[in-house]
């Protein structure tokens, strides 16, 4: 699967499970290429039905479906991928539980962490926040040139994340990350229009 393009991450407030499938379909139809389900409070059992629906939607639209920090659920439903952060299991542990799919690792501003993830057979790494994030306001701000350093050091796809919207996405796109991830910039307001503007901003 091609790890490239606009990467949407769900949000418990902006995309509650009851409305998420309909919202996700709007985003996928407008051009989102990767969709990550992120829910830090519900149990795997509570999330399973909506994740199955999202996986099926992504297959219909030729997109990639990734689950955040739920390796057993990702394996059980045959999700395309799994994403983990610094407070989750290690990439080695993730691969032992979820051996077949895509594994992504949050690296914040650390090239060293990214190199370790690559060594552990991660499929992509994510860097950020690059701007103040309304979703994670306490996230540290990472210099944008981290993307250049990462490109020189790594041989796996790179994702940029954190506070990215249609007014600043061009600054990120100039560094040519493989994927650019957004949360509120996609889900607040008119989803299809938001996605269209973001994709236009990614185009040099």
C-alpha cells in the first residue's frame, strides 16, 4: 500500500463514533488517502464495530486504515495498519502482536527515535507538532527543518503532523513529506471542502 497523501486522524469530540462513518466517507470521497482511528478512552470491544466499518470504507475508496495504539484490535479485524507513540508499546512488541500490517511510529522531533523505529521494521514515522495544535495544545513545537534531516537519515516514509491547516500546509509541503496529517483542519466545518483546500495546499 502506498503511504502517501493527506492523512486524516479522528477525534473523540469532532468525530464521535456515532457519526464517524458518515464523516469519514465524506473525507475519503474528497481525497483522504490514509485514515487513522484514534480513541484513547473506549475499550477495544466498544471500538470494534466502528473500526470494521471504517476499514470497509477505506477498502471501498482505495485508502489505508490505521488504528492508534490497539494492536490486538488491529490484528483481530485485519486493519491495514497500527500507529504507536512513545507511551505505547515498542515497535518490536507491536510487530510481534501485529505481524502483517503497516506500523507507524510517532517520533516527535527525534531523528534518533526514528532511526530506532526504522531498525525495528516500522513502515513509516511521524514528526511534529510543527505548529500549535488545537487537538494537542501541550505538544512541543518541532522545527520544520526536522523533515529535511529526517529525509537525509531515513529510508522509510515520513509523515508531518501537528497544527497543520490550509493556511500553513504549504510550508510543510515544501519539505516534501510523504504524508501530511490533519485533525481539526479536516473535521471542523465542511469536510469535503476542507479536504479539497488541504490537498490543493499540498500541491507545489
